[in-house]
C-alpha cells in the first residue's frame, strides 16, 4: 500500500521543482507581493480578471518548497474560477491547513493537510493564497506577520 504521506511529499516536490504558471503576467489586472519573513518566502502573484472570473494567474519569487508548491497548486486551482469561488477556495484551504475539519473536496490541495502539525509551516502554505486574496482586493502587499 502506498504511504499517503510519501505521495503527498512527491506532489509537493514535483510542484517545487517544476512550478506551474511560474512567471509574471504581462497583461495582469491585479498584482500583489507576499512576504513571509519568518521563513524568508517572497512571492509575487499576478492575475488577469475577465468579468468576474480569474482567466489567468501566475506567480514568481523565491521561497521554500512548501510555499512554492502551494503557490503552484494555487494557480492551477483558481484559474477559471469566479472571484466568489476563489474566496471560497481560500477559506477551504485555510481551514484545511489549520483545523481537523479539513476538506477532502480540495483534491490535490489536500497534500497540504499535513502542515497543520507544523504551525510555522502554515504561513508558508497559505502565503500564496493570502497574496492572491490581497491582489484581488486591490492591495499591493501582504505579510504574514
Ligand atoms: Zn516557507
């Protein structure tokens, strides 16, 4: 039987080594910088919104494996979603990494359920989501402190 934990680590490593949607979107309508001074993670999330939908999202910057993989999976997860669904996904993800009632419905994002045992890593895992949310709200900067 495959160890779930190992599988999760594989997904995280894969997205860390080959981050999806990595770059800065030239036609971005929204953009924010996210800082996690505790770990040294720094990312920029750029988003293009068409109507009430996220049509494209990219991220760049540098960070640890957890923050990079989380940003990569976040971009995959929210592309094509409405702004309302992005907010719901943010809340679901936040709940996943902070409480026992984590959502199984999050699909691939469930790989981050394990970080709830490491409170300092929660900030790494949620950085991209906080940055996305800041960008969508028109803020330029967000920090986990
Ligand atoms: Zn980190």
